[in-house]
């Protein structure tokens, strides 16, 4: 099979987790801001789309070169073997971005790249008229930074965070791949208790259950590259079949999600059922202060309301104080709490063992980690 230079894109702050996932799958990686590079064939494109939990998209790197003029951009784009992947009727929309480069007009950059690819395809197929673009879609991106051009083709289509199970969302929902990252940043193992006291629509715990059962996150969805005729399509059912066989049907998980809002509990239950882990998570309407446990060495993960989300600033600070008072009585548990409030530790009443900067969409947040003291 043809080998491709590939990129797994990622949200700022979790590139290292994506890299770790890829390394665990056996790939050699190169981590950069917002992406992780690796190599693979059609089978690897299918495998990483179906299995990666924290990436945004899998893209084929189709060309990289320097360009400081539109003529150079056109010529070098034209020189690439677009017909190796694109069919005569391929639909190939071009998006773009340009940072600190002489070719700073994004609309013009997109137009030139589109024109160069069209000309190449017309010449290859001996067509004098415009191409029909009625076939499969190949989303192309031209990204220029410091005059360095990167041309990529997106193989995922919809972002990988769209697993297909979340039919209902709450206010300010956490993306599925970010939720998976929050779980993978903890010391949780599937034989230990896991608790989310502010579970909302259940995304963190659903992602944990998928991890615990070894269910591939992309198993139930489709990908845009499945329609590409010049890419080996036999790999997709083969990878899905292997993923089905890898599911652990025997493990018993100890996962609890609570929320003060009964409506959100019902939504979380529905989402868990859609994800195929409805029997693995116990959801219950409960106030924070009502939680009592005799379990030890568990993991608590919480994405509580931020001051700019659902509660007033005063209410949020009261919630943080309450969390600190309650969770200090659970010394064998490790707690992981996501917040955009830089004064979180003050209100919680204890400095975190470790803080990790992340981005929930465009919002900068910190992941406050309180490791077990026993």
C-alpha cells in the first residue's frame, strides 16, 4: 500500500496525549503545536480515525514547500500528483489560512490553489472544460506560516469528537475528545472507582467507560475517506471487525455520575445507552454534599460550572469551597477538577499537586490535580 505522511490535529494542550495514543498504537511520532505527525497507509488512516480518542482530525500531508509569490504557489501546487488520490469528478473545496507570510490574502491563496489543482486534473484527464465536482469530497486546506506552505487533505470529515452517541447536550457541553483527554490525564484504571459529581450530560464518564471496555470511539460513525475510490476501501470493514473483537465484554466497571439537575441525569442515561455503555455507569440525581463512600483509592473528575458558564461568580466560589471541604475527607482519592478560575485553589482551600493548562474550545482552563495522600 502507498505510504502517506499523516497529521493528527489536536486542541492546544493535548498534543502530548494524542502522541501517546499514537505511540501506544506503534507509530513513530513528531509532536508540534496543534498536531502530531506520523506515517501510514490506507489501513492506518482507517485505524487512527476509528481508534484515536483525543485527536480532532486525521489529515494527509500532500505537499510542503516555500512560496513567496502566487506564481510559485501555483506551480508547486500544480506539480503535486493530485490524480493519485482525486478522481475526475472529485469535489475538492479549498480552505486556507496564512500567518506571518507574504501571501497574506487568504481568499487569493485559496483561489490559486484551487486553480492549480483544477488545471492539473484537467491536463491529466485531457479535459478543456471545468471539472464536474459531483463525486466524493476531498476537503483540502492550504496553511501558510512564515512563507512555508502546507497542503493537506482531511480524511475524517466531521471532527473526531463527534462519536455519534450524544443526541442531547447540556449547557456548555464538553467535547468528547476533550473529555477523553481529561480521563487519560488521570491515574484511573478500569478496576478502580470513578466518580463525577457534576456529570451534566455524562460525557466524561461515557468516555471513561469506552476506555474501560476498550471500545473504539469511532466505531459507530463514518468518515469522509470511506468514499474515496482511489484509497483501498477494504481496510475499513477489516479495522471495524478487529475493533469489535477487541471489546472487553467481561469487565465490571465502578463508575458513578451525579448531578443536581434531574433533567441532565436523564440526558446522561440516554447518551450512555446510545454509546453502548448504559449498564456500565450509574447516574443519580444528588447534591454535592450528599455523596458518601467507603470506597478507597478512587478517581474523581469534575468539570463544574465556571463563572462564565451556568452560575453566578459567587455561587461558583461557594461550590468550590464546598468541594474542598468535602473532598479533603477523601484522602485516598485523587481529584481532578477543570476550571477557568485562576483563583480556584484559593476557594477550594488547598493548592493543587499539579496544574495543567488546557483549552476548552477557545477558553483557557486549568486542570487542577490533587493526588492521593495515602
